[in-house]
């Protein structure tokens, strides 16, 4: 048994963080001043956006690693147990034999 159905929200969160990181990095690359040094403020903003993109990427990778570890642990627990099987219902003869009737 796997807990993937329960962790779909975590997968969506990881993908959203990676998409957000890509948007931040793209915006940082777009506003980087290339020809005029008087726009140095945009360079600072671009650096901060790049650092934010890096932080979001690292957070997403950390969350992905935690999810993989949790899925592997759940799989290992599933392999340790036996296959489920149905139990026999107690009939009148079984109850009489046990002294309950």
C-alpha cells in the first residue's frame, strides 16, 4: 500500500514552488541591466530575485526528498506485513464447541 493518494497535495506544492522559482529567475534575468550603469538598482533587485529563486528551488528539492523518503518508508512497511485475508465467521457448531451456547 502506498500513501501517494494522500500526498498529492505535497506533489502539487512542490510543482508550484518550482514554477514560482522559474518565474522569479526569468524575471531576474529580464530586468538585469546590461547597457546602462545608472540602472544599478535593477541589478540589486535582480540579484535578490535570483536568490529568492534559488531558495524556492532548494525548498522544493528538500520537500521532494522528504516525500521520497516517506514513500519509501511506507513501501517498506507494506512489504513487511503479509497479504490480507478474510477470517472465517463463527457458526453455531463453533460456538457450542467453545462453550458459548
